[in-house]
């Protein structure tokens, strides 16, 4: 299963955000173990660099980004993705870009804590709890 991780899921782990960190870490662990094919949008890398550099320092940010590259494939953004995101009926352009980037990478779905931000998305959108339940069921079959 190919899953695009919303930036908030990755930040839950990197910033140890309670009470979300445990479930988000479990999902990222599944990507690290290659049980699922994890993707993050190219914009997520830039966002994480900025936020981790601010909350810690540049060296820590670089280490975290290198770790992300070892776990995730990067879902690319090009002009077509940016233009298609403009046509979406989503209130947040950044979320629309992530969504269209996932579509271009042929992911099976996107995992986020903010599913309301992805109303009308052309791909499946899961909460961490929903995705964990689906993955548990798939492993049983």
C-alpha cells in the first residue's frame, strides 16, 4: 500500500507532540520497515527544515531530513501538480498541492489528522486510526 503522509503526521514524531506521537510513530515505523510504501510531499521537507531549525537548530534539522530520506519516497511537485491543485475545491492550497502530488505519485491514500481539510480529495484520506485499522485487517488476510 502506497501512503502519502501529511506533514502533521511527521511533525507529531519529530516534535514529540502528545498525544499524537505514538500512533504517528507506529505508522512511520511501518514505512521504515517497508510494510507500507511511505511517501512525503517535497514541500514537507522544506516545512520540516524550517520548523525543526527554529525549535532546535540547523544541525538537528539536517539530521532529521536525512532520516526522512531513508524512510520515505518523495512525492514530487511540478507545474502540472501546482496548476491542478489550483482547480481543486479545497480551502487550503498547501493541502491541495500535497493531494495532487500524491495523485501524481499514484498513492493509494493520504494519512492526516486533519481529514476535514481534504474534503473532495481525489484520493482516499485516512486518519491514523483508520489507516492502522485497515493495515491490521490487511495483515490478517
